[in-house]
């Protein structure tokens, strides 16, 4: 019996080693293009265009990044992107309030309204772009930062995740706070939000990624280049400097690296958040 158990343990350990090696090799293969892109951003164009490409820069330079900010208005694109991200976080607060209302308040038509919110998740964003554009045009908000930001403040998916998580919070805690004289807003700020740190972390990460990658809507609503985002600027870079691969690698690196860092650091929270939301 001991021999069989020992053999089974060895076989399981071998399987783990094999799986680990395969996953490691797969991870390395996936990382190679990103590593080459990041390192190429610090190379001069002549080195990138060598017949025999090099992985590590022989001549380390920051000229590509300097050129982006001095000649391609990347500082303006970065400012606009940061504004969109900050406003998206404000919208995240509104989504949390809506999720709390659906989870803990009883009012007429609550379930039907919640299902209506969920139904909007099945409509592709491209379908609603024209109606939203026409509405904003009637309001005089086209080609403005408000027009860029407003459509992304509220999201059905975010409301759904908050509602699913906040439904797990015991009602007794809310009643105890109300008996102590806390207002509804104070209950939400001082009780609900601190208990929802995990789902707030998940939504914060997803909100950052969505705001940082915003491309199509700013391109549609804005005619002035001073309102473009980093994604739009990267597209312009590809069109204007299609033959300068080192410059394109610098722009792509500046765009992608913050998202990679955020995702690597907080990927555990993303997985946990989806798991918790899926339990309800």
C-alpha cells in the first residue's frame, strides 16, 4: 500500500513538473514580443532596422520618447487620458451607489429595472454610438472633454458586479448603523464601501484599463487634436511615422507598460472579484 501511495505521489509530482515546464515555456513565448518591443523602444532606428536584429540595445537612447513628447503632443494625449481615467473613477462611485440601491433597497419595479440594466449589456457599444453622438450634439457637447467623458461614467457591468457583491453584506449591519443615527449616505460611505474593498479594487483596475485604452469614442466625438487620447495618438503615430519602427515601439511601450504593471500587481484581485460575483 505504501509503495502504491509513493508511486502515485511521484507520478503526481512529475505531472506538476511537466505542467510547470510547459506553462513556463508558454509564458516565455508570450512575453518575447513584449520584451522585444520594450527594448526596441530604447534603440536608435538604425539598430532596429539591422538585418540581424538584436534583443538588447547596443546603443541605449531615450531620443524616441523625447521625440514623442516634443513633436507628437504626447504630453497633451497623456493629460487627456489621465482626465478620462479620473472621471471614470468618479463614475465608479456612482456605479457603486447604484449597485448598493439594487442590492439593499426595496422599491417598486426594482427587479424589472435591474433586468433592464442587465439587458443593456447585450447591446454592443457600437450600436449606441450614433444615438449618443446625436444627443450630445443637441446638447452642444461634441468636441468637448465633457462629451468624451460622460458616456463612460456609468456601466451596466460595473453595477452588476457591485450589486452581486453587496447582496452578500448582512442587512443586520445596516440596521444597526441606522439605529445609531447614521444617515443612508453615511451608511454607504463608512460601512458599505470599506466592506467592499475587494470588488472596489477589481472595478478600479478594470476602470483604469478601460480609461487608459479609450480610443474609438474620443476619435468620434473629438475633432480637435487637443482632445485626443494616447490610443488615438498612437494611431496617428502609426500613420505619420509608419516607417520609423523605433518610434512606434516607444509609443507602444509608453501605452502598454502601465497596464501590464497594474495587471501583474492586481491580477489576484481581479480573479477573486469575478469568483465572488459568480457565487451569487
